C-alpha cells in the first residue's frame, strides 16, 4: 500500500515530459507463445478467465522477462504452469502450491486493484451471470504512458524542503528497468484515470524507498544531497570520486560503462579501459601533463608503481625525499 502511495505521489506531482515506457521492442511478435490462455480451473463457480498472455510477454520487458512468472525455466524452455501445479489435494503434500494458488500469486504481484468487499468479483464473473466486456483490470485500455523528466517532492519537515528526482535520467542514463523501483504495485497506479498525490506518513525507511536500494540515505552528513531549497541539477560526474577532466569529458557514458546493464561504479585503475600504456604508444599529454626533464623516456611502471594508475605516481626511487607529486611536477601541466 505504501509503495502504491509513493508512486501515486510521483504521478501526481511529477513534471511529465516526453519519454515512453516501452512494453517490448517495436516489431516483437513473440510467435512461439500463445496469444491468449483460457483459465478454467474454477469453472464450477466462475466463467473462464481470458489471460492475454502475449500482451504480458511484451510487458515483461519492464522487469525480469519471462522468468517473472515462469520460474524454474531450463534452457529458455518455459513450461505451462499446470506441468508442475495441479489442484489435486494429494499433490499439496509435496509443498508445491496448487494451480489456483499459483495463478493468484502471480496475478496479485501486479494486479492489486481488488477490493476487500468484492475480492473475487474484481476479476471473475460467476457462472450464470452476464459476461460483460471484462473486469475493470482486464478491460481497461493500457496505453503506453510517458514517464516524467523530473519528479518534484515537497518535504515540509526536512531542513531542505525540495527534493527533485531525475526520473528520466534514471531510465535513460542509468538504464533502470521499471521493476527496479516499481514493485508490488497496482497497475492502475500508472494507468488509472485518477492520478493524484497522496499524503505519506511513516518512518524514514518508508519515505526513502526505493532510493535506499542504491543510495545511503543514512549518511551523515548527507541529507543536503537531495533535500535542498532549490531543484538539484541532476547527476554529473563531478558528484563521483572520478570527476571527468581533459579527454574524458568528451566521452559518451557507454564508452566506459556497459550499454546493456545498469550503470555501475568502475575501478579507477586506468587499465580497466586502456591497454596502450607503453612507452612510445601512449601520449602522456592526454592526462593533462606533458612529460619533460627526461621523464618522457621513463617506462610507466617506473613512476606508477605496480602499474596502479589510480594512485599518485611515486618520485622516491629517483629523488628520495627531495620531491613529491603533485607539489613537484615531472613536466608542464596543460591548462
């Protein structure tokens, strides 16, 4: 419930600008899976439920893919649920949920629009009753929604009352999937007609979810990184322990970070990316420092001990205690 309220806040007070949540790559047809599946395991009470399987396969791209529902899949072979789950009471002794339980567990992970007063009727139509277009969950059109560029929160009890969450940056730059943050929520939270802010109350853990998955929200000092008087400028590399200078400032993110996964912190040792650190092949001016005074003839390892380029070079082997980097430079620093 709290998570749904948080997303309602996002949708209610967020600044919505272009950017789409894609349910599958354009042109994907998923030809080897059924388009629809009729669920009739409760036909003695309810009419069959039409499960739009292919539509859900497209939407699975927001999360972990087919294994979101088809756990225990071997070699990309996704067996029907009934291959493992049955409604035979004798099979319940082995600890495997019944087929009905398996269906409901998977559906309710996402579909939380049912009401306590009419739990079954939210999705099911009783035998003998008129079959309408479908339940509110199934029948409602699921148009692609646009995600916000920035989500603005007001935190009146914090010293800094403005928190600006760069939603588009997390999707486009950090390549987060929707399910990274949006879990156990009702589909209507994003797709419903009424998207209004809610008032949240509770512990700091509630307010900081799901930011705390990646950020240390308990760092001291640290609140001012997010809670400010003015909107934040969003992520820049200067906020990390590796501010981009010289030639790195012109590089694309994917030149260093894997384009197929969420952005992760890299090892600062230069050899993580570069393989040309050899005398005669590497231009030291690329670091912003032109080697002079005989240093241009040195092998890299003579100054960079153990070829660990994440640490300052050592002058001790040649100069003992007379010189030390960066107070003393082995050349000329470029402006």
